[in-house]
């Protein structure tokens, strides 16, 4: 029997913080004990201690990751492992490897490399829960930074791709011919569906939600905006969505718009949409078939179009707190809600029996330690 390991601190449980400790054994949380404490009391207690106890939060869950550490998911080979390690060092304990719109042969090649990485976790890396297929079933008029290989979708094609690597999430443009009929078929086959890279109307968005679409891909970006006489896809999301992902790098979306979305969408959760440039110095990197440039804290195509990000989830947490969210609420937006969206019951929360996915932070929200399924990750 493997000995249990103990971490002391302020532990964020589903019921709130406790001042005590968490133990884990064989990859699972075996015990949480402590005295309940409010977030205000926690902050006061931290100020009274010469060496404040750390914060223990659920590991971050990122459902939109194109790359990191100089590697892109479309590369194949060892890229997935390097990406998983980079994001684990920034607190992401589980993630979806996200593809680019590309010729079908390129997508197949990427999925063939991702399949083994999804079946067995990379040592010292985040768990690849599966694949987010961001395209090619999107509107060619709303590509954003996606290459121009959008195409019609079919259930048979998606099922064939799923044999190569487990697809958990698919981004679609609902206004495309046949897509509204396809959405319930995708849902019945076990795939979660998000609306994105879309030129569709408010009515298209409402119809897609009624057909079973679960949320929206990088809300506000690459979709029709809100106007008071033409509410657009953003209006459909703000009026009707239970879930949506958003990129809180403070470049993709203005802080004011993030606050609007937080008030309107109860299940708003954060993603990085990170590229190979995450964790790397300024310079040129690959994003699918594109060359992108990291500069001034962002990633762009040569024409200036935002092309993913260099955001990591620890910075996303800090950005949310800077916007005024409490620590517990910010934690939900970078972890628990994403798990709920995918139907995961043993990740995204610190409770007995759940995977031991834990981030340990100081009170400035800087990472001190990351644990992935009981595996302690070195941060340097």
C-alpha cells in the first residue's frame, strides 16, 4: 500500500474553505479535515501569520489548448507530451488538446499522435482528457486565426476521427447547411458541442441550443456581436446560455465584457486558447499551418489578427481576482465549471474519492506546488 501524502493549508472544498489539511493516496484524495473558515476570515488569518498557510484549490481544467512550450498539437510526435508538461507547471491538471481547421489528412495525423497521449498520462504532465475538435466544421467567413480549410460535417466522419483519439468537444457553426440536424446526432453519440467561429444570427444560436448545443467557443471572439436590433450570436449566448468558455487574457475580451458575461452566463468558464508560444519568449511559432508571432503579451498573425494566446491558467486565475472575483469563485471558473460541463464528477473539486488534482498557491496566487493524480510536478 502506497503511503498517503499530506498537504496543510486552507483547503477549498465544495462547501467552502477549511483550515486544515488534505491527504492523498494512490492518486485519489483520501481525507480532508479542518475547521470551516470564510474567505474573509481566511484573508484576515493570513495577515496575522508570519508564514501564512498556503491555499489548496482544485487543479485547473483547460478545455481549449492548442499548444505550449514551443509545441503545437497539430505537429504530432512528442508534441502532446511537451504541451502537457508545460501546462502542468502552470497548474493545469487536465485539459483537452485542441486541433486546428486543416485538411482531413492533417487532422487524422494529429489525432493519431494524440490518441496514445490520451490513453496514458504523460509523466509530470497534465492529463489529456481527450480532444477538442475546433473545426473544420466552422464558417469560412469567421475563421479568425483558423486556416481556410472549413468543410461540411458528417456524423460518420466524426465517428471515424473519434477512433483515432477520444473527441470530447466539437466546435460548430450552426448556420451551415445541415448542422442543426447534426447537432442532436452528435450529442446522442456522446460528443459535447459548442457554437463558435460562426456568422450565425441570434435565431441560429437559439435554435442550436434547442437542438442540444451545450455552450459557446471563446465567447465574443469569431462570432456575430451584440447589437440592440440584431442581437447576434453573442446575444443568444448572453440571453440563453448555461455554459460558455471565455479567454481572460484581457486582450481577447475587454474586462467590461467579461463582467457582462459573468452576470449573464452562470456556467462561464475560462480557457487559455494557448498556442506554442505559451511559456516561451517573444518570437515566431507554429499554429497549425500558420506562423504566429508572440509580442507584447499576445499572439497574432502577421496581419495583426489575434491567433490564440500565450495565457496559462494560473495567470487566468489571477486575472479573474484582479477583476474582482473572490478566490473561491475564480477557482470555479478555472476548474469546477469546466468539469461539470464535460460531465466529470471526479475532477474539478477537492473531495474524498476525487482525483488528487491540486494546486497549492501563496496568498498572492503564485504557484508553490502542483499535484496531478497524486503526482507532484516540479515547477522549474
